[in-house]
C-alpha cells in the first residue's frame, strides 16, 4: 500500500488551480509546486514547455471561460473603467464643441447687430478682423465696379436708342425716301373738262418733295378745291411717294344770269361754269342768303315729278320763300321747303284737274287756286 502524500492530509494529491484575473495576469500556483513547473513561459523559442505546464495552462483557460460564463459575459473592471474614461472624454469634447458653437453664434449675432447700419471699411476691419476686412473691401470694390459697369451699359443703351430714334425720325420726316412725287398722283371723280388729272396735279404741285409723313392732307384737299368746279376732295397717302385724290364735282340745278352771261348754279348757290344759254335749266334768281335759297330750290325741284319739273321755267328764292313760273305762264306759290313731297302731290293734282293762273300750295292741306 502507497503511503499518503506529505503535502495534503489524507494522501490525496490535488492538482494546482489557476485563476485568471480580469486583466490577463498569471494564475496563482500552490507553494509546493515543483520547480520544474516554473519554466520560462515566453522567450525566443530556445526552451520547450513541459507537458505539465501545458496541462496547467489549459486548466487556467477553462477556469477563465467558466468564470466568464458565470458572470454572464460581463466585462472586466479595467475594460469598464477604460470605457467610462472614453465616454467622459467624448462628453467633454461634445461640451467644448457646443460651447464653441454657442460662442460663434453669439459673435455672429453681435457682429450683425453692430453692422445693422453701414460702417466704413476701417470700422468693419476693426469689427471683423484683418481677413474679414479684406474680404469686405474686395466685395465693396466689386460692387462699386459692377454698379459703374451697369451705369455705363445703361448710358450706352440710352445713347444707341436715342441715335436710333433720331435716325429713324430723320429718315421718316426729312429724308427724300418718302418725298411726294406729283407725277404719281392718282385722281378719281374728275369730269375731264372742268376738272382733269393734270389740273389736280397742278393744284398739288406746291407740295412736291414733302415727305408723306409730314404732308398735311387737309391742306392738299383745300388746294384741290380751289378749282371752283370741285365741290369736295378726299386725299389719302399711297406709300411711299404718292397720293390718291377723289374728287366730287359740282352739279348744276339752274342757270343764273350774271355779268352779262349765264352761269350754272349748284345747290349751294355757287356759280361754277359759264354757259352760252339757259338750255333746259330753269332760270333762277337768288336774293338774300344765296346758300339757303339754292338749297330750297334744290329741295323743291327734287320733290316735283318729272312732268312738272320739265314745265318750270323761272324760279325766285328769297331764302325763306320759293315761287316759280311754269312754261305755260302759271304761277306757283311754293312757300318754305317744308312738306315738299305733299306740296308736289297736291300741285300735280291741281294742274291735272283745275285750270288756273295761280296755284298756292304753301299750305298743302288747304291749297288755293285763282
């Protein structure tokens, strides 16, 4: 029978236990461990570990793993301390960064408040510092240069615009480009006797060479109407250098004896054409207001039917009353120009049914014959 071991009561030899601390220190080994087990653990590979040392290391690792599992995977106190220090440093850096941002914001607000009103470049340099002052000065110079360029551009545009307007104005109002040429005037409404194309062009000749843009068409119309046979004239431009003249001729309604001859008279009392004899026209005598008398004569002749009108031989108009004589010698008192159509019907009826020397139809509802 083997004697009990002197190292432990009972003779049982206990294997050395290894405890691994949280920071990876070497395990504690019993005091009675043989010297051969305390070999060099690390080196440059000159010595080999004994089998017993490998067994002890495996035991220590297994014990450390068990401890880790028992603690539920919780970290060592040194790692926790390291993490706390890292968190503290991060919080400190965040606080410093926040304070720096707050300081910059306060500085910007202060600067904006100071610069709320315009300041000189030197004052801005004092407020913002040399680099900011340099930037501000550059910006001010750039802005001044831009405003100067904009002003010069506007002046140039204005000069070009004025020159263009002046050029167009001169071209339109003074250049010969639109000058009137009387040889190209178009004339309509002339009779070829009293008024001809040549006579109209001759009337317009004083306006030769005047640009159409400055031509007074009313003045041209008055010049054409200087021919007494022209009752009215309408003038329109025909670009670029011509005109169109539309002429309305005077029409005779009667013949007036004057200056030892006969003249055709129109409804305005204007003598416009000399004739050799009365011909088929009635002989008219105008006294007082010639224009009003001629208008009443024209109204009377226009109301009569063709048979009665052809019998009128002489007419007298005072401007208020009209009387005329028929070729058979009968006298007709017409009166004013009012009720002309009814007077004409009554007179035609009386002439056809009543033999008389005087027919008074001035009051057509109560005609009188004698």
